[in-house]
C-alpha cells in the first residue's frame, strides 16, 4: 500500500488491537517526509474552487494523530534537574549545522515532524510543534509559538510572543496559514485556521480567530469566516487592534466597546521600510 493508504488504514483501527510495529513503520515514514518538507499538512491549490487558495491534507493530520495514539509515555529527561516526559513517537527534531538553521542558545524546542528551512532563525525561547512548516528566511522571535500543522511562508517575521495556533483536530480543519513576507507583530495571536495572505502586516496585539470579524475601512468591507472558507486577511493588508461600540442600552450607558481588528491601510513603501527584516542580523 502507498503511505497514505497505510495511514488511513491504521488510523481507522483500534490503537489497542492494530499491528503496532507496522503502524509505527508507516508513522515514522510519514515523519521522515514531514521533517524534509516533502509532505505537508496543507498545501497551495491551483483549483479556482478553493477560495482560500489552500487545501488540507487530512491523511497527514490523521498520521500525526496516529503517532499520539501508538506512542508510549517515556522519560526524556536531560539530567536530574530537567525532567521531561512525552510520547516516544515525538522526540525533539534532530538538526545539524549542514541544515543552516540558526537556533540561538536559550531553551527553544522544535518537535520531530516539523520542517524548518534553511535560513530560519529561532530566538530563545520559542516552540515549533509537529506538522508545522516554516519556510526559508523566517524569523521566529522569543516566546513565539508555531502550532501543530501551522504553515509559515518565506521571510516571515514572527515577533516576540506571537502565537500561531495549532489546528490538529478536526482532521479536515484548515491549519493556520501565514504566507510569504508577512509581518506578525508582538503579542499577536492567529488561531483557528485563519489565513494571512502574503505581505500583510499584523500590528502588535492583533488577535484573529474564526469568530473575529475584521473591518476594512479602506474598502468598506467586513471579512469573516464562512461555511466555505476560513477568515482570510487580504494580501498587503495592515491590521491593527481596534474596537467597536456596543449598541445595547446597557453597553451605551456604560460606554462599553469590544475588541475589533481593523485594516487601516494597505502596504506601501513606508510600511515596507518599517517592517524590513535586517539582513545583517541574520
């Protein structure tokens, strides 16, 4: 059977009764290709029917979940002072100098089954979870998270404490997508399958979720998740944290408003200058 067929077959079985050795072989083969970036949890689509421009590889997410099912809890402690316990199927990713990933000392973790491309910089402490894909030239700053199956493009800057959420379940759900040349400001959170298109800028503190409406004051539009597509931030949009007034009598009497991300402009030369990655630091 092809790898996809094997994963589908073992995923459909009871973890207590399946052929564990064969399932482990299939899982480790999947993880080999995930580590090399040859297989991804989501990929670009040329199908015009795909509104978001991406498709989910459900079987890949099933394979990762299979790894959790058949893994055993083991001791991964470094020494008597640093104790760690995790599934045997998900050790840390093995990186070498030849891969040209810059991991600054200080406690960052990249889980096995994540792809991190040449030229990526990881500042401590940061975390990249299984199934994630981080493309060339991206900066992952201190306290940043790249969640399970998240897809991060080329030359992205994930600023300090940025949270790129993981979407492992349900298997058909779109993971978070951050396309090429996106700037994600400090303390931002992008969750629940949101897609941020290329060259967009998220100002500090912007939170994007599946239930978050985004107000575009340039084009007089509101962007929301629909049954056909996730929340999509347009290409080149500059998004800041804003608020909108609540309309109930109680809310008005107490001057209440609610958080709301706002697109205040679209990227221009001034924005490019402010968000350019400093090559000398890389």
